[in-house]
């Protein structure tokens, strides 16, 4: 088998008749276009004015992992949980602190360490965002119906599992998408 054939098998591409290959390629293109529409479409509109999706992720994490009256999380802990760098977290924290949606306080034991937690206003923003998101997804379920919604959920979970398990191992190839 030539190198091109080995490359196809390595990336899950099947050796196929020309018609099957055309259908496979067309399906890849359709899926890519559908995902790209979500990335740039109204789906990404802000749930709460002034709240970016990335900032919302940080705030939801704080809501889930920091009980009221406790000191909060370190930037390094948030970084590990969100799988982003500490400078990225610091950037989010600064933006959210300006909006008064989070509070930064020095650690009681080590004053060099900063603890991050939601402010009361930030907690209200996340509750509002959660309510708007639930409303939006209820509308989607009404539009698709229960059966198709369950199927969509199943397929999205399968896609996530694929990327979580397979693509992590492929990061050494420079991130190029294989062509079949």
C-alpha cells in the first residue's frame, strides 16, 4: 500500500470506490459547514449583555466550586479546571472584576496568592444566563421534538468523545486535518 493509503487508514479514512469517496468528502464538507454556522451564527449571541462565552465558563465554574463564605479558587486551580493558561484566566478575571461580577482577595495564609470568587452581582448574572440558556434549549427541543433532540444529544456526545480521545493523540502532527 502506498503512503497515501497508509495515511488514509491511519486517520480513519476508508479506501473506497470513487462514488463512496465523493459521498464521504461531501459529508465531511456538510458537517464542517454546519459546525461553522454555529460558530458564527446567532447561536453565539450573548445570553447576557456584556458577558462573553469564555467569561461565562469561568463564572459557572466559580458558582459550582466555590461556596458562599469561602475564600475562592486560585488562578492556577481555575486554569487547570478550564484547561487554559494562567495568563488567560488572569485576563478573564480582570475583565470580570471591572464589571464587578467577581471578587479577588488575598489568600489568608499566603498573601502572594489571590483567591477568586463570584460577587453577589456575578451570581445573579449567572442565574440570569442559566435561565436564558434553559429557555433557548427548551425552544430547540420544541423545534426538533424529543426524539431528534435525544439523537442530537447522543451524536454531540459521541463527537465530543471522539475529539477528546483521538484528537489529543494526533496533536503531534502539526494540527493538520487529514484529507481522504
